[in-house]
């Protein structure tokens, strides 16, 4: 019902910033809560942030709280992840996902993008 494409990843030095975008096609993005997740080599997929359909409510993982900000622009059918004060341990493939509610559990999200690589050098 919705297709998601992430962009904005790349190589950045520790302490730097990146903004990831997730563009949706198909059904309007306002019908879905959205989440950001990441997966590093040899690790399970990790919850980062989620935002409600309206954008009025958010939840963050402790590891990124205060550094990352999730936002959405439903008029542009796009969700964002602003990442500041990046650390080498933030290196991973970053994924956006759509689901029925803003929850932290990976399996509750129905639709996933293909991911974008973020590499933070020390």
C-alpha cells in the first residue's frame, strides 16, 4: 500500500551531522505512523525513533535521545531523521518503516525501505 525510499546517507566525521529523508509513494503517508531503525554488521535491527500519524507524538531510543530528531511533512509525503553529534558507533544501514501506530517494536511495522548507509569516521 506504500513504498518507501531512504536517502541522505553518506560519510561524515565524528561530531558531524546528517539528515536522512524517507519519501513515500502509493498511499498517503498520513495514514501511517513512521519509524527509523538501523542495523550494523552482525547486529539485530535496532529501534531509533518513531512518530505518530499527526506528528504530535514521538518516542526515542535512549542511545539517540538528545542527538536525533524525527519529523514528518505529510504535505510532502516525507519523514526525516536529523542526526547530530554523530559517533562512530552510529555507523549502520538506516531504514524507515511504516506501521499502524508509533511503537518501538520492529515486528509491528508493515512496510520498509531498502536502507541508506551512514558511516561515521573517528
